[in-house]
C-alpha cells in the first residue's frame, strides 16, 4: 500500500493548540485530501474500458483497506433488466467464499431496489476478473480465504440513480472502518461515473458498428443490383449511382466523372444528349413530388445499331423525421429493356407477315363461297318455281346452302381476326389511319346486328336506337369494326339463348347557347349481355394487348385478347372513350362514345 491514507485523513483538533497552528493542520489535511481525490480522479478518467475501471477501483480501495475480494454488480440494461457481475479477488478464494459472496450480493441488490434477481442467476452471470498475477498462478496457493468475516455494500450512483452495487468482502471480522465510509462512497461515485461513461461509450460503439454494418450491407445490395440506380440532389444533379447505372451510362458514352454533381439539364446541353433532357424532365416531376413509373426512353444505340431503350421509374426522396419531412432529391431506377423491345418488334413483324399471308387464301375462300352461294340460290329459285315449296327445303342444295352460309359467317369471323392482327401491326408502327366520312351511326349498328345475328341464331340481339339523328363523321369501317368486336364478345361470353342489347343514345348535343348542335356532343353506344361478366380487378387490363382473363369461366372460350385493344385504339383515335360495368356472373355492359365530329387526340 502507498503510505497510510487513513492517517492522511485524520484531521485532529485540540482546544489547547493555537488557532493558526490548527488552521495550518486543517489546510494541510485538506490539501492531502484534494491530492488524493485528484489522483484517483485521474485514474478513473484514464480508464477506457470497464476492466480498467475495475483495476483503478481495486488499486484505490486497497490504499484504504485490506480485503479479500470486491465485486461490482452493474445494471446492464435498465429496460431489459440485465446485469453484469464482476468479482475481483485479491488472493485465492474458496468455493464456499464465492458462494457466500454471491448470496450477500443478491441480498444487497434486493435492498437497493434491484428486484427479481436471484443468487442462482447472479452465479450464472458472474465474471471472475482476477488480477493478472492471480490469474496466472495455476493452483491457488495459501492463503485461501474460506469464509466471510466482514463485508461492505455501497451503492453505485449516477445523478441520484443507483446503477449498481460495490461490495467489499474480507475473511476477518471488523475489517471495514466505518470512519472511511464517506471516502469510500466518494470513490464509489467516481467509479460509478466512470463505469456509466464506459457503458455509454460501449453502447455508442455498438450502435455505430451496427449502423456501419447496415451501411455496408446496403452498399453491397445496391452495387450488386441488376437495375441501375441513381440518386439526385434537390437541384436535379446526380450525386451517386450504382455499378449497373454506371454501366448503362457508359453505354451511352457518359462516364461517372463527367456526370456527377452537374444538374441534368446543364449536362444534357453539354453532352448534346436529348435523352438526358427526358431524364431531367422525369426527375423534375419526382422533385415536384410525383412518382413516375416505367417511362421509356431511348438513350442511344448498341453497337449493332439497336436502340438502347431504358425503362425509368423515379420517386421523390424524403428525409422523414417526427417533426418534419424534407425533400432530399430523387431516386431513379433504370432498366435496360432493349432485348424486350427487340422481342416485341420480332413478334410484331411475325404477326404482320402471318396476317398478310393469311389474307390471300382467305379472300379466295370468301370469294368462292359467295360464288357457290349465289349459284345454289339461283338453282333453288329455279326449283322453287318448278316444285311445291315444302319439298324445296329438303333438296340437297338447301343443305349445301346452309353449310355454305356457316362457312361464310366463319370466314367473316376469321377475316375480322386477321384484320385485327393487321391493325395491331399498324398501331405498333403508328400507322393506323382514319378515313372519315359522314354517315348514320344507327345504320352501321343495324348492319352489325344483322350480320351478328346470322352467326348467333340462338342469341336474341336487340337494337334500341334512342337518338333520332345519329349523323356522325368518322371512319365507317373502323366504327363497325369496334361494334363488331364488342358484339362478338357479348355473344361469345354469354350462354346460348340469352339476350344481347345494343343501344344508341346521343349525349350533350346542345351548343353553348342551348341550340341543337351538329358539331358538339357525342354518341354513346352500349352493348349489354347476360354472360359470365368481368371481375372489376380486370377492368383496365382487358383493354391491353393480348390480355385475356385467366379464370375458369373465360378459359372455356377461345380468343387472342386483341379485339378490345383494337377497339380502344380506334375509339380513342376518334376522340372517344371505352369502358365497362359488370357484375360477375350476371353479365357486362361495354360502353363507348364517339364524338359527332372526331376530336383527333
Ligand atoms: P378475346 O375475346 O379474343 O380474348 P378481347 O380483347 O376481345 O379478346 O377481350 C379480352 C378479354 O376480356 C377476354 O379474354 C375476356 O376475358 C374479357 N371479355 C371481353 N368481353 C367480355 C364479355 N362481354 N364478357 C365477359 N368477358 C369479356
């Protein structure tokens, strides 16, 4: 032990001694106290982990007392109620000494308010922090402390909160001088603050490590993503981009060092890259709070001259805290869809070639069928004049005529399909042209219903014309194509014998002065059936190219999912709209509008 600290703190006074002398003694004692506290303060401040605090504590306490062991019980996590118990022996202790220590620590913990912690749990939690020289001796040599003679428990307090218990144990009775209690409490306070600091630092380091690991994990995910990802600031300048985005940029001839931190508009002008203008536009929309999905942009071309097509989705990037939401920039996901586009192009070319090829034999079949029908009709007319009427219907020619009528109606159906396929190619090439003329919509509807009724003799097709005047300027054959497609579906997707209702009404045909106007307003055509209906979740999809509802009811009918797509394209090309209402199992009504005079979009 370094000198006798106890004597350093003995501040005796005597009534016989002169005041100056007495004051001098007090000052000396005070100075010694200060020096001692300063020395231990430095020891604790220098400790950077809990073991160093333990050893600083042990060294300090050993200057005051002789004892066999000390222990530090520390609250690990006040919420989860976990504890750390370190036992620091000064020399070897027996098994029973340990057990007694644990029992007394458990009791002290309970007294100090740490409820619910048992001696068994403490025994499991305890950590033997033996000084190095003690730990190194293989077998404990004499003396071995065998039972506790005296002990002292002092709360470890930080800002009036008890964070643990410091306990001292000795094998001899009366080992702890109560005169030193105040000083021991001060030392415990130093230790408590040092331990609390270590604990905070440990927690901070653990959090930092966790955050760092998370950051590294995210970085790994982003860098191994197949999609290009780029982040911009609020000014629309790219601040970071992952490997895939760098690769895509390189395909367009741009390198990271040339693009980072420059606002995209400026970059587009610098690089003379129109696609960057488009990217800037999309990013600006996101910076204005909008989410943009799958916007297609041609960003250059591959080596073989194939256009490099990117699908770009952008969303605003916010810093959301409890108190505020701040826009940081935008995040964009770039997908190279060039190969999909190529496949689509091949598909379109295939469809176009096949439909052209089909048209030639189809025209021949149609022509010869009509020719045969006309010949048989002529023969039957002649037979009619020569024989009684009831025998004519039993002639083989009458059978042939019925068969040929079916062939003709099926050929018409096939022709419509082939025309739809051809139209599809035209739409894909942006080559669908309208040849408008003036006609009565009611006439076209009546003709379509008549034709449909021929092939659907089991269905009852009803036509309701609610408008006296149905004059319209539109592409007549295209309009009948729309009606044909919708009507065909109504028949196809409803059971035999059911009714299909076609309605025509005029809407908003008055001009701004309340007069009937031939220019303004539109016609509303609806086709209702009593068939299988369409679930609302498919309402938007069924107007998409090649989309067919995949449920048991729809799959019983053949089709290629193109009729409604073409109908939509034609209606919209006239400036109209197409939609439906439906009750699953109780039928559907398809509506479309056509302006009296087309409003080309
Ligand atoms: P297709 O009939 O050749 O499949 P369409 O484009 O004409 O293609 O129709 C797309 C899908 O919409 C159909 O597959 C069918 O599932 C659904 N559909 C269209 N019309 C009706 C209808 N009247 N009743 C029920 N379902 C319909």
